[in-house]
C-alpha cells in the first residue's frame, strides 16, 4: 500500500510540475485532422474572429476566412495557430506562393508546429520544390516520436509526387 501511495504521490508531483506531460490532450505542435485543423497547444483561440475564421474554413469559404485571420494576427502577432490557419486558407484559396511566408511566420513562432510543417511541405510540392518538401518531412520525422498523421500525410503526398515525376502535385486547394 505504501508503494502505491508513493507512486501516486510522484505522479501527482509530476502533474503539478509538468502539466503537459500527463495531460491527455495529444501533446503539442500539431494534432487535428487533414482539414487544416493542425493546431499547436497555444490555446489562443479565444478571439471571436478566430472562431469565425475556423468555421469559414471548415465550410470551404477560404476567401471569407482570410481577412478575419489577418485581423487576428494583427492583434495577436504571436499566435502560430492563426498564422497556420491564414496560410492554409491562402493556399486553399489558390495562392500557395503567398502562403509560404505565412507558414514560415507560424514556424518562427512555433518551430514544432506539426501542421505548419505538413502544409508548407504540401505548398512546396504544388510549387514544384520537392527538396523543400522533403526538408519539412524530415523535420516532422524528428518531431513525431511514433509517427503522426502530419508526417504520414506529407509522406504520402511526396510519394505520389515522385511516382508521377512531379506531374501530379497536391492541389493548392487540398
């Protein structure tokens, strides 16, 4: 019984000292599905325009989401998730070249943002830059201890790109 109490006490101390270590929220730097929802754990989603923009993206209204997210990043210049969403909406709206520096800003703010690494890799494939896409795949490989959906998705996009000799690129609007 004393041993069990000791283990519980140690776990409790760890929970207080490092709450991210013992929570079941999936860890940091990514998460979400293949629909642009790859967010880090910044928790900066309280802005109402942020929520409106996410809804617009999920409804496929990328052109409506872009100005909302531009407002969010103007107010919250350190919100990596907002930059990732903005880049995603920009790319999905058909401008992958314009999305690249926005993804880079998200990655400057959160270098471990798995969603941004996946999506910038896809944007590079659309632009025909296989080398840059592979750099982000390598980064995801180091970030994902036991693989992750972002790594698998970008790897699959790269494999399709290579199989077709660069003729089949991920759509800017994926």
